[in-house]
C-alpha cells in the first residue's frame, strides 16, 4: 500500500535501508493522462521492448564485462533482505555491472551501480523532461503555501521483470578468486534510462497544475491553506493508487525563505 513506513535506522558503515520495488505500473498508466510513460515502462517489464532499446550494433555474446565487485559480498544479506537483488547462476546474466558503496551524510552507505557497460549498448533514453531549476523556484515563490515530500529509494521502487533482470547482473568478489552472481530486481540510478523513467513517473503523481517535481522531490503548491490541502490530498491518493512509498513528514512552507530551504538552496532576502 502506498504511503509511508516507520523511519529506518541509519547505521554508519552499514548499507542504508532500501525500499523494495512495489510500484503498480498499471495504476501509473491509468493515471498518466498525458502519455508521459507511453512505451517507457515497457522497457522494464518486457524483454522484447528492452532489446528493442539496444543499439543495432550491440553484441551480447556471453556476459558483457566480467569484472567483479570487491568489498561487496558482506552486503549481500542486506541486499537480499531488501529485495534489491536475487542470487542467480553465473551463466544467467547477459551484462555485468560493477557495484560499490559511497558514504552518505549520515554515515550509512549508498548502493551504486556503474551502468556504463550497459549504457554503451543502448539507444539514447527519451527526454527526461526535467524543468530548469529557476522554473521550479518560480513555481514555489508564486505559491502562498508549499508542502514538500520526497520518495523513499525512488529508483528502486521500479521493479524489473525477471527476463529484463539478466541485463543487470553483478559479480561480488569472494575469497580465493571466488565470486557470487546476483541480478538486480529493481531499477538502478546508474542505468541511463532510469532518470527519465523516475522523473516522468513523478510528473504523473504530481501534475504541473498542482505544483512541481524534481525527480524524487514533490512540491505541492496552493494559493491558500485549503487549496494546498486539497491538492495534497489528491497527490496522496495518486501515490496510494500507484503504491508509491513516500517520506510523509511533510511541512508546509509559507515564506520565500522556507520555500528555498525546502529545495536545499540558500538565498538572501
């Protein structure tokens, strides 16, 4: 069910909790009145659609890129528990993506996949449709009330069909030259199509008439407290239908300084 879940505890040096894939693609398509997702979600759920997005010159003989990812095997229990990967036969993946972690500001670790080997095989993604940042700022400043929320592990909420997962393999280095092979069950940020998928889906959940979106950040705007509350309620209903999981510790912002703070920007007034 869409909505929120209790905040996960962040532990320094430990992989940050990841929200498992659970988006309802059929509901997203039904909510998509502008055709923003036409064809783009098919690449996640249909192997033929994914292969159609490969370059005509792409050669997939055996597993492309056989590099192993070091210092990752000890994270495997958490990755399996979060539903981010599945352990598979080494012969199954068609593309191997290196993975690693980087430290977040709270000391926990963010999972990162290097998608360049796969990206080199694929056609350019559809336009992301990301607005200029000054347009987002203008939308915020023109509203009397703004409510900001963001999605939990937004990219990982987009599940991959079993057949498509074979293009998102990784080899986790073990002792004495051994390795464990896994496949992603969810979309990763390192794949060049992912930003367009994520941002366009966000635009479906919060249409421009009700505010502004920036990938996984949602700004519901209104001319009055009642107006923004009604728009926010409609936004929550769309997230519920799509089974999207959000951080819902939202705060209303009613001044330009607060609106800039919500964006993570600084300004002098």
